[in-house]
């Protein structure tokens, strides 16, 4: 398979997988707390990746481990908990759309810290995207009218973490296999995740006696296997064979999948929310280098 075809296949598959992750998080929260969900998700994924990729660890140079650790925390550890807490208060579809801020933050960080080219059209795209985010966040305040409205900002914080991660992978970890990076990430974050799980007073014995918890664990197993382990390796490979902005242009398709799942689950998506979604996607479109993408796809 050529690189041009491979990256588009990855983009579509990741959109389907990650677009479904938000509803899995929502279902997982029916029997687990956000801390339990985030920790178990990380520990399950660590186990899965270690079983299939432990031989790849030798590919990581000693001087790269600091970047492996940093990308582990920003790319997985913090977002795992941030999204879990956020979806206790906001709809899974809204969380998915707010995740569309990732390409905008990626562009900003790329310009500020990684010498990415500065273009006014892209800056305009950032402003349009921020406008869409403000529409969604303001709508959450209108609906909730309380402290829970602030949970939308947890998703925005997670998108900032993702944008840091994708830039670091592209510019600091080139030449290292996607599976090695993914497994290295989880090795660096699994101990803190285990400590958090133990401090949360989670009991596997009690969990086995609760149908709600066991059902939630089933959802998190699916999320860990596909939405985290498999998707993490695929995404790292996508970053390696494309550009950072192309990699996170997954947000063109991801919200559509997530909104579809949300509607099927009974979530309501208002006209104002559709407007916010459209503005974010327009912003992502404006910041994407169409000429570069066209050349790369040939």
C-alpha cells in the first residue's frame, strides 16, 4: 500500500474509531467514576500493547525517553481523565465537537515553537474555530446554568494536550516506530494510573458483583483495545507519514460519527450547536494546507 493511500485509510479508520470513543466513555461512566475509568483504560491499554509490542522497546534511544514520557502524559494520561470528567456533565457529541480545537492549537503551537510557516488565512481559520468553540461553550452555560458548564473547558484543555503531543511526536520522535512510541508512552504513565486507581478505592471483587460495573468494564475494554491501543499506534504512524495538521484533520469526520452515536443514544443537538460545529470545522478547513495535502496525496 502506498503512503498516499495508507494515510487516508488511517484517517478514515481513526475517525470511525475515535468518533465512537466518546459514547464508550459515556457508557463506561455508568458504573465507574472518572478516576476509575481513566486509570483502568490506561492499565488495560498498557497490558494490550505490552503483549504485542514489548520487542519494539529496544528501538527507543535513551535520549528519546524524556520525549516519550512527555508525549505519554500529554497525549494520553491527562486527556484520559479530562474527557472522563467532562462527560459527567456534557454530552458525548459536544465533547467530540469541542475536540475539533486540536488542529487549531496544533497550528498555533507549530508557529510559536516549531517554526511552522505563518499564514494569515490560517490565523483567520483559528479565529473562526475559536468562535465556534465559544458558541458551543456558551450553549453549555445556557443549558446547565451552573458549575457543570465549566466542564466544557476540560475538553479544551485536553485538545491543548493533544496538540502538544502531535507536534512533539512529529519533531522530536521521528524514526521511532509507532508501536514503540505507543508502548513507551503507556509504560511511563501506567504506574501513576495504578496509584490513582488504588487511591480511588476501586475493588475488583466488588466490581465482579456489580452488573453495572462489569458492563462498564466491558465498554472500557473495547475502548482500550480499539480506541486507545490500536488507534494510538495508527495515529503515531499517521503523524510519521504525514504532517501534524493533516494528522489531526481527523476532526473533519470524527464529530459526525460521534454526533451520530449521541443522537442514537438520545442526546439532543440543537441548531446553535450545529452552528458551533460548522464554525469549528470551517476553521479546521481554513488552517489545513490544501496545496500540501494535494501534493502528498499524489
